[in-house]
C-alpha cells in the first residue's frame, strides 16, 4: 500500500461515498444494534494504538531521538526499522478507523457525522501515506507516538461506554480527551514553527504541512470543545425553574 498512492486514494474515495450515501440508505431502516462488536472493536483499536505508541517510545529512546528536531537517518538499523514498522501500522490504523464512521451510519447516529469527524478521518489516512512514503522516521515519530497514546484512552472510553448507561455515567473524563488533543495539536504547531525558524534538517515542506494541518485541527477541535462543553454548560446553568420547594436546575439536552 506504500509503493503507490492508488490504494490509499481509492479507500478514501470509497469512504467519502459511504459517508454521502450511507445515511440516505439507512433513512427508512431501523438502526443496527452493534453492541456485540463495538466493545471488541474499540478494545482492539486501543491495544493496537498502545503497541504503536510503545514501539515508537522504546525505539526512539534507544536511538536517543530528539523531541525538538530529529533528522531522518538513512541507515539500516534495527531500531530505525522498528520505528518505520510502527509508523506503517499507525498509517494502517487510520484505515481501520473508517469503521468509526461506518458504525455511526449503521446505528443512525447522523449527528456524529460532523465536518470535523469526516475531515479528520479522511485526511489522516491520506496524509499519513505521505508520511510513511517520504518521511517514515525522524521527527515523524513524535506526533504518531503522542496521538497513539491519546487514542489508547479514547478507544478505551468508547469501548466502556458501549456497555450501556450504567457504565457510561462513570466515564467523566470524555472532555479531557479533547483537551489532551488540543494540547497535542498546539504543541505540534509550536514544534513545527520552531523547526522552520531554526532550520531543522527535517524536510521543511513537512514542517509547513504540519503547521497548516495543526492550525485546522486547533480551530475545528476548539470550536467543538466550545460548543460541547463551554456553551452547553452555560445553557444548563442559565436555565432553571422555581417550583415552590426550591430551585431546580434542568438540562436542556
């Protein structure tokens, strides 16, 4: 899948076609109950991301990689190949993540099919083909490693929440996943700008691509966080009624 972009582009086009046609085909159908596969899928994705993150962390530590600027080393070294292998699995995991969207469609969770969701899934797979093709080591390891660690928590959350409301009510840390992602994007943006300004020998075109991509994520995820938690919290606090026995807060959603 790395030699040619054809497979990556074809899968991305198929994904976008399913996003467009799927909700229309499901419109007059009953939603599928997929609890039987959501838990194993999410736990498997959590395990895969844990494997990727640990492989990148161990190999980069043994090679004494810099977290600020790490040039690509064109050497046939065991640990370098270990990083390349982990980056390939990270790229491939973005194809598997298309299932997140397909499950939303089959369960008729159309509100989850936001621009942010589709943009994130469709672009990550394509852009990481560029990563594994042209810059499979060096500073590429850091965003993949950090993002994989966050995905361990994210898929663990999704897996546990699929067990039903009795478990979901204890999962208070959903919004902190978004905060971690925003911290990740901001840090990557700063490192990208620093790499451009300092003349880091990592490919400069990749640094510019990173900066632009992280800016788009900061805007989109920041907007999501503001609407999902800040504005929603204000509405909940601001809407209340007095029934004679005391002030009762009422959620709008």
